[in-house]
């Protein structure tokens, strides 16, 4: 079912030094900008050690959800998987592959498994680099750094679901289009809808008591947020109100007060947590994020097996 030559060639293409460097620059620039302009970072010098660790980890958790393990990784997954078949078709190299004694399912699965291995390495390396930048920028002490290191597996698990979700969907579109750009465009639109556009759709639907049925079921951003928050809470993570408010704005998992969340660093305590909004259970969100990639991968296999590429 796996062709070693195709797997190794695809994995090598995904892990070229140029690609790694470009992605790391793409990933870390927002981190560097944030650490440079965040006024919160300057206030930690006069806070207690526990409070400093609490807030810094809260902001990192927010950045991980939205960027490090979220949008950045989703875009990388789309970029990789959009070329699995469409690039071969546009370059006419697919004709060479199918004329060899290699089944189409072997071609697709060899490439997709190479993507999975590559994206796991990118995700792990991205987290390590991001924690290093965060620790350096905010001069983390050993106590705070230890918290980050012990919680990294939780961020990694979330990143895997994000990568597989958008990667499998991009792989499926790759079997439909004969051009990589055409495969990428609808997937970028999906990322924008998931992380940005649905914020407005959700807000309007809630105000009209219409956030039910298809509108609710199509809210993938909520499912990612629901899973992410539950995953980190199961690992003993306590989110600061600011992170809850921003993640809640992106995903709708928290009940945000009309006047927002006010922060007071001077009193040395973390303000009360926001209430969770359970439009569906964590298990239901996890099931959706698991089943959809499987179905999309199967759909990609089916389309590719039936496609006329002559």
C-alpha cells in the first residue's frame, strides 16, 4: 500500500532546507512583533513569580491556538497537500507514475503519509522554537519555563488535529484540480471562514437565537476551540481571563461579558474565569475533527482512483 520511493521523494520535497527556513520566518515574525510591542511583558517585572507564569503561559496558549498550532500550521498543511496530485498532473509527471506497476492508492497514500510525518516534525520543531523565542523575549525563569515544557505535548496534540483536518481536505481538492493554485485558493478561503468570518456569523446568529442546526454544525472554529480548551484543562491548564476572552471571540467557547474583561495586574491575583458555552460536548467536537479527515482522505482516494488523467 506504501511505495517507498514515492514516500521518500515526497518527504524529501517537504523537508527541504529552504522550505524549513521560510516557514520558520513566517512562523516567528508575529511572535517577535508581539513580544516586542506587548505592554504586558513590561509589567511582569513587578508581579509575583506565580502570576508572571500564569499570564505568560496564558498569552502563549492564546498564540498557540490562533497562530503556532492554528493558522500557520493549517496554511503549511494546505501548501503541502495541495500539490500531492494536482502538481503531478500539471507537470505531467503523473503519467509516468501511473504507467508504472504502482496502484493509484499507493501513490496517494505514500504521498499523504509522507505529509503526515513531515507535518509532525514541523509541528514539534515549531513549538520548540516558539517556546525558545518566548522564553528569551520575556526572560522566563526556570519555574515558568518548566510549565511551558511540561505542557508542550498538549499543544502538539492539538496541532496534529489542525494539520490533519486541513491537510486531508487539501489533499482531496488536489485530486479534483489540475493546478496547485486552484487547489490552494478554496482551502485558504476555508481557513479565513473558520478563524475569522465565522466570528461575525456566530455573533449575528446568536443575537437572533438562530445559532442552531446547520449554522452551529458548520462552525468548525467552535469545535477546534472546544477541543483545545478541554484538552488543556485536562492537563491542568488554567486560562487567564484575557486569553479566555480572545479565544472565546474566535471560537465562541466562552460567554464574554458585554463590557469585556478588565485586567488589574497590581493586586497580584487572576480575575475569575469566564463561563464555558457548551453548544456540543467535547466528545462530539473530537468525533467531528476525527471523522471528517478520514472521510476526506477516503474521498480523495476515490476521486483519484476514478479520475481520467490521460
